[in-house]
C-alpha cells in the first residue's frame, strides 16, 4: 500500500522561506520520480518541481531560482526548499509519485 505524506507548510510573510518535506512508502523510492504540485484557490493544480531517480530536476517557470527540490533516498524523503516566497505562492502543496498523492500541506504567504 502506497503512502505519501507531506509536512512543513505554514503561514509566512513575503520574502520568507519554508521547507516542505514528503515521505513516501510502498514504492521503489530510489527509482521513482518525485513531484511537487500546488493548487491555489480557484485554479488548476500545477506542477511545481520534479526530481528523477538520478537527480535531474525540472521547475515551473514561476518558481525557478527560488525553489529547490531535493531527495534523500536513504530516508525515502523528498524536499522542497522555498525561498523569497510571494503571495502568489499561496496554495496547497501536494507530493505525488506515480498516481499516488499526499493529503497536501497549506502554504500561505501574506503580509
């Protein structure tokens, strides 16, 4: 049974940083591409960042240079370091692997 669990969300002011974490079990983590998505109110869910088993990464244009995705295969963990946060980054952030999603973690950026 696959389990995906996110953590690390919160409410911060513009310009602050947050680090999200995701743990996934029940999958061959070391060979899995891990994904972070987000969904803002009234908007479609969008891919934020992706990291392959070899460490290759892709980012949405809106977060390039501010967000960094990384993974720790020994711990079955994937992270999303978010710097210079903007109000438009406010969303529920989801971790996804294959067709399995976590429950999401809320990130709110507001002054």
